[in-house]
C-alpha cells in the first residue's frame, strides 16, 4: 500500500507536467501569434473561450453568438490590448464586464444591438484609447457611460441613431480626445449649448466628422471661438440654401482643415450656388478641401474670394474650368486638383504656390507652361499629357523645383538636360513614354537628385553616359526597360550613393561582372523577371551594405559559387525562387550552397528543380548529395569493369589458341601422349622430313612415333584445331625444323608460337630445334623470340657429312628419349633399346 | 440571411435580375458570408447609368476597397479589370471607411461605358478586397443572354 501511494504521488505530478507539454489545442480559435494573438472570428462561440492563454493581447471574437456579456467576463485575460466583439449579437453588457482590462487600448463593439448601457458598463479600462461603437443602436451620447475614460483618443459612434450633437458634461474629462466620428447619425440641429463643453475645456486637436447627418439648422455663433483640428461636413445638406445658412452659422470657428462636399453615391444638391461659400469669410481656415459637388463650377472665381488667405486648397472630383482666373494675390501655397473635369491644362500664375498637384484630370493635350516662381513640388501624373520638350526651368517658371512627377502620361520628349533645375531631388517618369533619352546625358545637371523612377518608360539604354551626373542618387527604379544587347554594361559608375536599384523585367541576359562594383552603399537589388541564365555571386562580395537581393523569375540554372567567397555581412534576404534549377550532380556545389544558406533564401521550400526530367517539379532541397557519391562509385566501377573486360577480350583474341591448348592440357592430362614428337616444318622442307627424319626416327631403333600433318591430321577439322589437338596435345616433344622457308611461313611461325606456350604450360623443355640450313641473321631477327631462343638454347644442326649426320641422329634420339615413359601404351618396346643401338 | 448558411454546401444561388432576354445569377464564393445584389433595369442593352443594389455585412474594415472582375466565356478569360472603389485620402463613396461588422447597403448607379451584351453565356468572377488584401466579398455570376 505504501509503495503504491508513493508511486501515485510521483506519477500524478509527472502526468500533469506531461499534459502541460503536449501541444495546446486552441480549438475553435486560431493562434496567430503564439501567446499573443488569437483569432476566433465566426466560430459559433456562445461563451468566451476558456482555453486561451492569459497572456493573450489581441483577441478577435467577432461574428459569434455571445449575446450577453457578464460581469468580469474577461478577467482571465488581464493583458488584453485589442478586443474585437463586432457583430456578436450582444444585447446586454453587465456592469464591470471589462473590469481588470487595464491594458486594453482598443475596444470594438460594432454591429451589436446593445439595449442598455449602465454607468459601470465600461468600468476599468483605464488605458482605453479607442472605442468603436458603430451601429450599436445608440440614441444619444448621454447614454454612453465613458466619462471616466480619460485616456480616450478616438471615439467612433458612426451609424447610430444619435439625434443630438450635445456633447455631454463628461467630455470635460476626455481631454485627450482627438477624433470623434459622428457620421451617419440623425443629427439635424446644432445649437450653441451643444458645444458648451468645448468652451470649458479646449480640445486643440479635436477632429469632428459629421458627414451623412441631414443637418437643417446650425445656430449662428454655435462654433464661435472654437478651435478644431478638422471638421468634415460631407453629404449633410439637402439644399443650397440650408448649406449657405449653415456655413454662415459656423462664423467664428477656427479650424485647421475644413472638408465640404458630398459623396458620389449620396448627392443631394443639384446645383451649386457660388454664394454658398460666402460664409467662409468669417472662419479661420488653414486647409480647405471640397469634393464631389455636382455642377460645381469655377467659372465665377468669386467662389473663392473668402479663401484668399488659406494655405492649402484641395478640389476633388469637381467640374472646374477656368482656373486661370485665380488672382495672383491669393496666398495659396498648395493646390490639389484631382479628377476634375478640366478641358485643358491650366496656365497658372500664383507666385505663392509651392505645391501643385494636378492628377487624374485626363486633359489629353499638350503640356503648356506654368509660371509658378515658388513652386517646389509638382505632380502632373495621370493626365494623358504629352511633353514636346522636357525639361527646363522655363517650362515650369521656377528654379526651386525639388519634386517632379510626370508619371502615367503620354509621350515625354527629352530636349534639354534639366537646365536650371539643379535643385531637383525627386523625379518620376513611370509609365510615360520617354523619347530621345539616349541622345545625350539627360540627367547630367541633376547632381542633387535622390530618387529617379523610369519604370516602364520604354527606354532602351544604348548610351554609356545615360546615368552621368547622378552623384546623389539613392533610389533608381528601371523595371520594364531594356539595355543594348540585353546586357547590363558598366554604366553605373557615378552612382556611389545608390541604396535601392530595381532592374526587374529588363530582359537582361547577362551582367557585366564589374557593373555593380561602384555601388558600395547598395542595400536592395531587384533583378527579378529577367532572363539571367546563371547567377554569379562574386560581384556582390564588394557590396558591403547589401541587404536584399531578388533574382526570382529568371532562368537561372545554377549559382556560380566561387571559392574563398563570402556573402555581404548584412545580407538578410536572397530570393532565387522561380528559376530553372538543374538538380544534377554537376551542380552539386551550388545545390549544397542553397541548403547551407536556407536561412537567407526566401521561400526555399518552394524552390523547384526544372531539370533533369527525373527531378522536375521536385523541391531543390530534396536533392541528395549521396546520389552523386553513389553514381560516382558506380561510374568508376563500371569504367574499371569495361576496361578489364576489354582487356580480357583482347587477350583472349590474341591468345585464343594458347587458351585452347591450356583447356586441352587439362582435359587430356598427362600420360596420354600418342606421339613422341610433333614436327613443325615448312612444306618446302617436306622432302627432308620424309626421307631423313621419318626414315631415321620411325624406322630406326628405338622407333619413335612422329606426328606429321600430312599423315596424322584428321581431315575435316580446322588446321588450327588439328595443330593444337593432334599436334601438341598428343605429343611429348616438338621438333622445330628451322630453315629459311620456316621463317617465311606464317603457319610455321604460328605453330612455333603455340609450341612456346605449350612448353611453358607443360613445364618441361620439350622443344627441339633442328637447324636444317643456315639462316641469315637478318632474316632470323624478324622472329625476335626465336632468335633469342636460338642464341640461348642448344640446338641441332643438320650436317652434310656422314659423321655429322650420325652425331645429329644420336643427339636427337637422346633428346626424344628424355621424359619418355618406361612402358607407354602403344609403344611396348620403345624403351628397350638404349642409345647404343642407334648406329645407322 | 446575409450570415451563416443554414447547413448544406455553399451558398444558395440568387437571381440578380431576369427580364428582357437577360438573366443574371450569382453565388457567393466567400466561405464566410453571402450577400444581396440586384440590378434595377434588366436589359441586354446596358445603360450608362446602371442602377444596382448591393447589401453586405462587412467582414473587414474598408478604409480602402478594390474590385477585380474577370469575365470568362467557354472556359477562357477574355476580360479582366481592377478598379479602386475606396482610396485612402479621397473617400469617393459614403461607405468608404466603414467598419468590420457594419452593414453596408448601396443603391445607386454604376458608371460604365454602356454596351450591348452579345448573345451567349458568360461567367463573371467578382472579388472585392481591402487594403490588406483581405477578402471583403466574392461572387461567381452567370450571365445568360439570348
């Protein structure tokens, strides 16, 4: 019992520990950032999920069925910073629901049919900065118990049923409030008393959006002496008269930015009366914006006479025509004309104007001239304009221009190299068509230029001095252009300050190895969507600041890895995806490098092999080096095998008959010899053989049995087979009759060679040389082996005299007798006679 | 009706209009929600100021809103366009800037060049997304013109 309880005591904590280790299930929520962000949108929750960690900071519970939020419902999550409860059908929020959420900065309650809010509904929430209470059936700001939320900066109560603009007393506490959205409510009247609280405590930075409230009446002087950051009144008035009266009633307001106008889909005013803006004379405005007024016409410039002293005017989507008539005395510093229905490019003469934005007006004509002496910022993008001669200070009437945007226009013809425009820092030509940019160093005088965008300008760079002069350039965007020979030459020499270079989609096939060397400060290099076949990383070694390199969507088969090569220290991203990688052993180094640098490479898992066929579509990472080692072994073994087999074949071919002899030796074995000697001779010496040799040896005593081809060879068998099987296999000795004819006979030499092998294999000295006639040495030398043997071995020489012949036969018989068996089969009497009987 | 399918697979197919030789059917391809859409004048002669009605409960904030339309006939796409509906600095429509969870109803004209729909059956894929490229709405529509 004791031991089992001990065991239980040990096991229970251990299992508890293990249960902590197992991966948590956040079901039905999704973990976005571990322990911080959880997404539980639309997962049919009826309660706050219990299984999320208490460290959760961002919690999205939107689109569920929470319906009723109880007291201290979120106390389990004290670290919450953002809580999204959009459209959860919440009708009841009990007191102290959010108690304990002292870190919460954003609370979103959009789209809940909240029936009642108690005084303590938002208790706690001591750090709340943003409250989104859009579409929560709110009838009045008074109903919102937020007086204690002193940290509140943004209050969004748009799309409710608020009928009164009266800012309740509690606003005195909300001194940090910067933005209040009351748009799309039911506010019809604004009275002086509604804004009393703004007199008690000044909100210097408060922005108010009252758009989409149908305002009928504003009490004159209601906004007197009030300072606002921004006031938005769009689609508020359903008649010009009401608008005019209401604007007059804003008298005394000091607002940094006033936005008037309508929305494209909420237009109520059918005509515009210039007198509507007369009331603006009694306001202090810094920036004035007006948008989407139908039939708004600038024909009578009197419209703007109350705006003489504003610094910025923005006109959006209006029917504006005669802008030329704006008087020179106006002190506008900034003018925006966006999507206005202008008939032609306006010739402006406003000496105070520093910033002119004229975009999306589609005037479709040629750029005229500007006379704006103070202009520093000019945006003429998206107008369909053509520029016959670009660019010099005369075109714009200013020598102060720092920012020039001519993007998304028609043809821009370069005729001068920015004369008197040395102050230019930002130049954008993207998607306009540049003409004659190669004729001379267009940018030569732009020594202060920091940003140049030539994207998709149809520029074909053929001129080496194209980038000359751009000493300060930091950003160069060149995508969608091309270079001569589809090769990037060494033309970036002046761009030592460049940090960002985009050469994507330039049809580049090669890059001069030294082209990037001058770019010591380069941080980002984009060469994607080109036609590069290989990536040589060597040029990047010098670029010590390089952080990002993108060469995706090229045709790179392999990376060229240099020995002693180091990547720039700061390089953090290298994108080589979507290339044609060859996953073959010949690129093993490159593929191994990819594996080694996987931390650096973007989407390395998605990099696929293009070749060989067997690897196509497989991840580059799946390439195994061991396959290469395997195949190397296989290759070397096979080569060795082939060499050996060929050697054997050659040897077999050369020594075919010798081998047959060897096979025969084994088969017949010893003691099966039928003949005493096999005679090798030339047929020209046959007379001597028949008359002398056969007569003397076969008919003499002891009688020897000779193997002679004319007599003993079996007819119908190949000569070579006869030579080996009949001649050598069945004979003890071989008599070689050497003569001039012998040396010249190929069969004889063949027989002799076989004899040598036979002698070697049978390990006894079986060859007896008989020199029938003296052979010339020179002839003999042709048979080197024979010559050597004759020099070293004893041989018999045929003599013409009787004594010599006698000695000859004696010696021959003796030689033939050596090794003859005592009683061999078929020669029963052969050994009975000693050599003494050999007398002839 | 705009939220939560009542079981089954996918959202039901709705009719946007059926009249004058034209029939427009659509089905939401957003797994999270359906939406309501109708065309006021149903005719194969599309007028310059076509009036539509469109209702949806937003699943995302739409500070910015973009629409992509792809027209497919007989399996091959022949027309694509992308259009910004809401841009950050210049809210063009009253619904721009609306919040996730907010109801959004649009009844009004859609500007277009005015054209006649040729005979045939067309598939239209409409996708709307916000500044974070989060999907706001998605529909597969079938236009049958005879």
